[in-house]
C-alpha cells in the first residue's frame, strides 16, 4: 500500500489527529490526555488499580506464568487511544500508525536493559491481509526498527491457520481458538520482541511465545502500544 499521508500533510499542513490543531503529530495538550498504563502487572502489563504497588504481579501471572518474559505497553486501550488505533488499523491511517509507534519508541529508548536482536510482528493470515491491505503490527515493527536501529522480519513467524474471530471470546476460548495457528519458519536469535498494536487477553502473544520457546528462543518480550483493562 502506498503511504500518501506525508504528501497530504505537506499540502494541508500537519494537524493533531485528536483536536485537529496545528502541529506535527499529537499536540502537547492531547498527549497529556493519553491514559498511561501505570500501575500495571510487571509481567503481562495488565492495568491494575491505582493504589497497587509498583512491581506487582497480577493474579493470572501468579497462577500461570506466561511463556514471555515481559510485556511493554505504555498506554491503556481507552479513549482516545482506541480511536487512534482504529483509525490506523481499520481506515489505513498510516500516519497515525507512525505516531503510535513513536509513542512506544519513546518509552523503549529510555530503557537500560539490552534491546532484542530481532522484532517479529504478529503475523496475519493471507486472507485477512488481502482484506485489510496491510498488517498493522508489521507497520509498527518497521517504524520501531528504524527508530531503534534493530532488525525485523515478517518471514520468520507465520500464521498458518486462520483462527475464528476472537472478538467476544474469553481468554481460555481465545487460547483454544489459536492453538496451532502460528509457526516459526527460521532460526531465531535468543532474544526477540513480538510486536502488536494492542494486547487484549494476551492469548495471541501467549501462543506465539509458546511457539518461539519451542523453537529455542530464550528471552521473549512483547511490545504493544496499548493494553486492554480487565472488564
């Protein structure tokens, strides 16, 4: 898909996608309204109650430790973040995708821990990719790789089965629905990050991480723009 938004921005001037005010990306006022994902579970980044001490593990991670090491998701999937994600994902607003990747990249540049050797966007099945025209996770991984100087790949991890629609399913149902949906098709480094736009129940990244563990990956991170609160 050809990205025409830089051309449009040059013609009409860059605007804040939330308030439509002039500026390059989010204006300072709108940036302040973004719901930060803190406090959150230190393993899966599930949003926790405001009074929860930092470094807490949620009940799910205590009961059943996930196969990934950590989720980094700086925002909560609430207004206005959900509007930005929807515009990017369902209306091909690739400029909003760059903005979201930048918000995630800002947080990642502050870390002191070593960065992964490879970024792996959550793959789409061929049918879904044809319908949407692009993979939003791959767009995020591409921008993050450029910003952070990392390698990324859309071929090392594949979606080999088109699972039934996930919407409306609980975590257990989603895990069962995704079993066998992904396959590793390359030799991977010991430390990778799986990239997606939103982590909802973590069922998708659980299954992908299980596949990566079986392929010999020792340290698996999940990078996402936002994490959905438990309802």
